[in-house]
């Protein structure tokens, strides 16, 4: 019996170690996301480029869904080699042209999804990648016009998506602001209960 206990001891210690490591990792992750959200609050409050500053509107802090690590997912990158142009409607009804850049394929709650990443085209266009999406919370718990994700695509065929950092476009705060709506391909048949909620001024 003593021999069995001694044999099991290293296994139990190993399990205990990984248990504490996971908890520490979760705490670190929570801290990172909270810091990112805090930085966004500071930007919207104080930066001259903030829509609240531009339109001289009183800033009220947006609310977020509880941070849930399951909404940080790994995605495979499928680059679109052929030049394909897509036209998106903006919040003012005007069309905006983008080039299809890549598909991001990921799994969430046992289901497979993909998001289309776009690149603005035209003279003077910002070359920042655009990834807007809508889901089953849109128009309910989150902004009806969809939300945005900042996406980084390097040389690797993999990247990560963190829906806890999904944020509202500026037109969710200020009616006068113009922003593109998500493409039809990015309407996800799932409730993404993560990231920024609908913005309400009381």
C-alpha cells in the first residue's frame, strides 16, 4: 500500500502544479483583458481623436460582458489570393469598397465558424485590416450594427481572436459618425456574449 502511495505521489503533485498554473494563467489573462479595456476607456475619454471629443459629447463608460476565456479562440488563416472587391454599406447608407483579404476559421462551442477579413481600397484608404461581425446578441445585448475585432495576420497561417476585446464602432456612440457595417459573410449564428455591450445613454 505504501508503495502505491509513493508511486502516485509524483502524479498528484504534477496535477496540483498544473492546476495552480492554469489558475495563474487565467488570472494573468483576466488582467491583460481588463488592461486593454481600461486603455480603451482612457482613449475614449481623453484622446482628441475620440468621437466624444470630436463631437463634444459627454462620455459615459460602456459596459462589457463578463470576461470568459472560452471566447479567445485560435483561428487558421486562409489568405485570398485572387483580388476580389466587396462593397459594404456604411452607417449613413453610403457604399464603401474593400478587398477580400483572408478567411479566419475557428471553432466555438463545438461549432465551426469563419470570419472574412477585409482591406480598404481606394486613394488614401487606411490599410488597417477590417473585421466587423454580427451575432445573435446584435440588437439585443450588443450593438445592432455589429462590433469590430482588431486582427493581426502575419506570415503564419494561424492567429488568435479574442471576442472579449470586441468593441463597438463609433457610430454606436455618436449618430453623426460614419462607420462600415459587417459583411453578410460575418453574421455568425451564435450568441457571442463577450466584449462590449450595447451603449445606452441614460
